[in-house]
C-alpha cells in the first residue's frame, strides 16, 4: 500500500509530525555518514591534546 496517496487524507498535524520525523531521520543519517569517518581522528586529537596539556 503506497504512502503518498494517504498524504491527501492526513490532518495538518499528522503531516507536520511526519515531516519532522523525516527531517530528523535525514539529519541522523547525514551526521552518521559525515562524522563516522572523523571519530578516530577526533579521539586521537583529544588524547594528544590532553597529553600535551599534562606535560605543560
């Protein structure tokens, strides 16, 4: 059963909630795709920063 034809029969509040969920899901996917490769570098940077601060 397709989702799009039902859009016409949804209330304004239901449409708003659906759009918010969609945008939130898209944001989570984008952040996961962009940040996942950077996490090891971020962790290494933080460790090196704390080591450097401790020696000072």
